[in-house]
C-alpha cells in the first residue's frame, strides 16, 4: 500500500514538472452578452499555443519520416493531420441557423455561415500537389469530426483572391501559398460533431468552461455553431476551438423575464476549474441601460465588461444577471441596425430553367462604404455577367461596381467564383441583379429529396477599411442566408409505376406458364347413378301392386 501511494505521488509530481517545463499554453474564455431582443449570446474560446513551433515545410513531404513532435496539451490527432499534409493555416466551422446581424450585431467569431465551411492556406512546390493534400485534409477532418466533409470535393472548391486573407502569418519559405475554400450549406452541426470536438481539449468536458457545453441546451438554441482555427504566429502555432450559441431565456422562462445564469442557459455549473489552464476567465458584457443585478459580485469591471477568474476560488460558479421587471419588446419604435450595412439576397423567377439573382445592400452610415462581394455558385447555377444591373436608390449606377473577377464554372467539375467591389453612397440602397441559368441534371445526379431543391452557399460581404500605411484592410465578414434553388426535376414516381406494372405482368405470365408446365392433367371417371347401390333402409316393392 505504501509503495502504491509513493508511486502515485511521484507520478503526480512528474506530470506537474512536465507541465511546468512544456512550451504549450492553454487558455479558455467565455463571453456572454445580453441582446436587446431578450436573447443571450455565449461565445466559448479554447486556445492552445505551441511555442516556437512552425508548420511543416512541404518540401519535406518527399521524405517518409517527419521530425518527432511531442505534445502535452496540443491535440495529438489534429497535430498529426497538420503535419501529414503540411497545412499552414486552417479554418473549419459547422453552424446551424441564421445569424441576425441587424438585431445581434457582429459575432465574436466572424465565420457564421450556415452549414459547413472549410478553408486552408497551403504551400506549393512539393512532391504532393496542393489539390491532393487538400483532398487528404478534407477526408481526415471528416473522420476526426464525424462530419460529411468529403462532400467538399472539387465541385465545391474555390480559390478567392481577396475575401479570405491569412489571419496569421505565412512562413518565409520562398514558396507560393494558395487558398482552398469550400462550403456546403446542407451540412449542420450535431452531437456527433460536438463529442470529438470536446476530446481535443486537454480537460475534455470534465472541468473548466467545457463543463457548460451541454448538448441538450446547445442544440436547443436559436443559433449554434462550432469552429476550429489553426494559425501560425511569430510565437508559435495556435489552435483555437470555439463554440457560439444564441439562447432565448424568454422562451424557457415561465415569468417572461430575460434573467439568465449558467444553470438556466446550460443546465450546469462550473464545478471546478481546468487544472492545466493558464487562465480561465468569464467576461459578462453589461447592459447599456435599465436596472439589473449581476451575481456574484464581479472581481473586476472595466468599462461595460465584468470579469471573473474561475481559477480564483474552489466553489461552484453560477454567474448570471437578473432584472426586476419583465421584458418588453420595443414595438413602438423599430431599433436601428447594429451593423454599418444590411444585406438581402434573393433568387427570383418562377421557371425551372431561368432566374435572377438579386442583392440589396443598404448603407446605414453617413459615410461612403466599400464592400468586397464574393459569390460562389455550384455549376448547376450559371451567372450571366453581361446582364449585371446596378441601381442606387432606383437610379442606374454602373460606376458603383468595380474590380470584377469571375471564374467560369465547369459542368460536373468546378463551381463559379464571382468577386467584385461595391461602393455604397451614404444612406443609400444599392441593388445588384443578374440573370442566371439553371442546369438540367441527369436523373442520377439528383439528391434523395430532389423535390426539396438544392441549397446554395451564402454570399460573403467584407468591408474594405483604409489602414494607416495607405493600404486597404478588411473588416468582419458578413454572411447572407443560404438560398434554395428549384431545378427541373423528373417525375421519379413514373419509374416506380413502370416497375410495378412490369412486375405484375411478369408475375402473371410466369404463373400461367409455370402452371402449364408443372400441372398434370388426368381423366377422372365418375360412377353413373344406375350403378350406385341402393340404400338398405329403402322399403321393398310389392310385386302384386307392381303387376296391377
């Protein structure tokens, strides 16, 4: 017994010394904000930094062996994928729902497009091409997160030039880096994706802020999504895992109040802090008006933000906000949008072979605004650039669109990529429309729910902001909702009718022929009535009576 205790003590001390000497750091943060429509947005961020680490040089892929990588806090399964395919930067998001920019403002993580979105910066000039490595990392991430990322094939892969600049740095290898981007609006996040996501955390969901990630409450939210971001910075390789959701306390409250707490939002509390986390902080953005109470008392307040350090204390944390009165919707005066511009996107047309794509952008500011507009369409919808019409407040303004870049689609092989710069005058509404043609598919190319239609990926708008050095920087991206296109669909019930009719005829003919070939015909002779024996109970006939 004494030897066992000594062994456990030595094992614990060795693990502590190993963690203290490692170059890896883990931090977790939670930002909670009460929205003006009564909802609450929660943003979890789990960041692991591997100091003094660099991505793998793609020129070393020619060798079978890679340099030994020793991970303590860095997720091993993810690190193996990054090293196997020499990925410099990677971004993966799985979202469900529609983010309302006008009512909720900008999210903490800008990648909120519906469905699955994957993009990566990959260096070239190696024995394995960029497209082969892109295919490999797609399939590897599909197995890691139990998602249908294999559907992000070459028919959905694009390479936009300006919409997705590197968020981190690119190593100085004198090698060209290329971007690969793909999205699938029909893919949504579920429990099968959240479970492997939690396994990438050093404390899993046993301690720390990850204890609040209750799948029953996450997937009941009005909007929810998970994300994976891998960046290279001068200090090392950074992996950031994030979870965002928008909850509605009014929907689960019996009194119609917008009060919230950890227990009411997630049905859980933070029982204990993650022991390997360098910091574990909660930031509560205080409301701008009204009477409210935040509990427990914040440890620090800076401006409109209240901060809590979960590593400071051993009790269970249940942070929340209470209001003395019931919530009232501001129905009398509409609230102004919380973002500089608003976007509406529609696919018009009642026919199944032609249509019109319409984009309506409203500038909510007093200054001129420039937007980078990106449209990625699958080859089933083809854009006609010569039909582009631009109107500003119903006045034709062809000068408000510039820097047009267009990549033609290839049927069954490549989607189309349309990228341009839109200039919005102050307090104006810009309308961009163009004609589209809908492809006629083979009957084998239709999905199982062909009558529902095809989901088109969202459009992306990025504000162009002037920087101090005279160049142009990009702001937070804005994603539009996905569209549903109705293609010419054959009557799939006719083949079933033909099959049923043919099977009935074949069964009738087969049955008749089978009976003729297998049935044996014989002659059966029946006895006549005169030869039948009389009944013994019949009375004898009197001969005398018969003679007379």
